[in-house]
C-alpha cells in the first residue's frame, strides 16, 4: 500500500500538492465540458429563446453546464489563491484576500446555479 503522506506530502507541502493536483483535475474536466458550453453560447447567440431554454432543460445539458460552472469557479479560486500566495508578501493581507476571493467565487457559483435551476 502506498503511503498517503508520500503522495501528498505533509504540512504546507500537502496544501500546495493538493492545489496543484486539483488545478490539473479541474483543467482536464473543463476541456470536454467547454465544448458543451460553446454549443450553449452558440444557441444563445443564434437560436430563439425557446429553443435555447429547451436545450438547457435537457438533463444531460443541464448537468454539463452545472458541472462546468462548479469546475470553472473552483479552478479559478485555486488559481487566484496561488497567485496571491506567490506575490503578496503580507501574510495578513494574503489571508484576507483569499477569503474574499473564495467568498466571491462561492457567491457567483451559487448565483449561477440558482438561475439555471430557475430556468428549469
């Protein structure tokens, strides 16, 4: 059996390894889901409203867009957290900025999902 600490490290290294791994996983998830988003955006631009809503009401399409939203917000929050940790020297400011970013992305994700569910 592989030691979990050997894979994820310990202490601060564990957090950095976890962020690196989750950044890659969400990036891989976003690749195929982005094609579905492109189809959705194309419908928004070219199709009548009723056709776009009908497309979005399909369970597969709804799930794909919802998973894309969750993955992109999480991916973005992790990415910005790494940037803040790398470039902001003041530890207190780092913590505050990371909290603001995480709360902002959480609010945006909840709002986006709310409006998708509202269409349903």
